[in-house]
C-alpha cells in the first residue's frame, strides 16, 4: 500500500501506430473485427438525441456490412438481465449515453467478455472522453477495423445494507457532489450544466461534510476525520479537474483522496478550476490499495457513484462501505489514432 501523496497524471496510451503496442502486453488485446454489434442508447442522456444518433451509427455500420441491433438502456442494472444473451452473442457493445449507462453494464461486460465502445451522450461522458471516443461514425468504424482492446479494471461497492457488489468505473464520493446529485434526485428528462449548477448552489448553501474513518488494506489512514472523501478508479473528473490524478483503471487498485477540514472555499476553487479546465490542486491526502473500508460517523450522508445518487438513499450513520477492485478487467475497444496525451500504457 502506498501511503504517500501521488503527483502523477491520468495514464495515457500513445498513438496506435507505435510498434510497442503490438508487442506482448497484458493490458492490450487484439480481437477480430467485430461483425455483430449491439447499440444501447440512453433516451434521457444529455440533450435527448441519443436515439437518433444510435440509428445514424447503425446505418453507417450497415453500409459496412455489419449486423446491428438497437435497444434502449435500462433504468436499473437488473433490467439488463433481459438482454444478457444479446450482449453475450454480440462482438461489440456500443453505448450511446453517459457514465451511468456504462456503470450499469460493467458486470455484464465482465461476465460476457464482450468489448465496449462508448459514444459521448451524457452531461460529462467521462468514460468516452477518457479514451478519446467521439460521436463520429468514422471514428467508431476505424476502431472496429483495428480491433485493439484495452483491458481495464473497475471498482466494486459492498457493505452493510448493500445487496451484492455494486460496480463503478470512475469514482464514489461524499461531499458537495453527492449532495448535488441527491438534490437532482429522480428528475426526469435530459440533464445539462445549468441544472447541475443550480442544484450545486443549493447544496453549497447547506454544505456539511461527513465524519469518516478510512481503512486501506488493513491499515487505518483516517480516524474520525471530517472532510471531503473520494474513492477513485480513474483520474477523469469534470472538465479536467483531476481530484485524484493517480487513479488508473489499468492498475489493479483504487485510490482514496481525503480533504480534511474541507470548507466551502475549496468548492469555489474547484468551480474556478472547472471553468479554467485545470486540475484542482487541492491539499488532499492520497492512499492507494485494493481494499478500502470507509465508516461513516455522526449522521447519514449521501454517496454519489459515477454521477448518480447511490441507491437513492443515504448511507446510514456507523455504516461501513467497502470498495474493492474487480477480479478481472473489461475490454474497451479503443480508437486507433489517439493523441499521445490521450492514453498511455501503464506498468512499463
């Protein structure tokens, strides 16, 4: 376990033309060009144009002789059990939606080993943007032709009152962001930046931080500390904020960031950095490991996971939430032509 602060950047992979990517590497996998493709779109993501985009992509794929099927996303993870056979029999799943849609599919993608490609259709779409994926059909076709997958781990959440293990790809946190997504609640229809801003301001006015104890791989690193806490699998965060810059889905571990004594002015710094699209550079403490246990004290508090209010209920006081890493990675089909700062193989 590393108890020192991390100063790294989000891991990246260089251009797919680099010869070293085609040398043996446990993170990279060459697959046959996908022929049967399942497109899943979230009808309420972003501007609500995901269905039209899904049909445009299907038309472009059909012109290339690909067999495509289109279906809407499910509100809950268990809803996907109805199409698990479709996912398993497909060579590729293309998700047109945001990070919440990806999160609900993680376990099925893992079990079926079906590769995934994401079309940014959410408010942030951190997953798609992390891998330089776009809404352009040509980019998808090029990725399909190259057939190069990056194997990526994801996080799992379990604990008291939580049935089974709930997956996440980016992060889970308690703080202003979790209060904000709770305020948004079960709002129906597309979300946009103005909605998040309005509810974020409301959350800021009533901001109080949780008191937590954090244990990483059997060692206590926070003892009844009050402040902002985030458990990250990926460094991607709103507009390049990078609250946990060392988090990397290529690594089989998670990173917990803790900002002791967090104050509203820290949120103002975050807001300014978001507008500038720069890293937050807050005085956070970082700890990394495979098993992170977070016990909440004092009173109940909401948890946000990949931009969603976790299970639509607060974590109860004196409950312990456990974060771990998936036993095996999912396969992410990546674009063949990436900016040298977009993706870099870690573990050299």
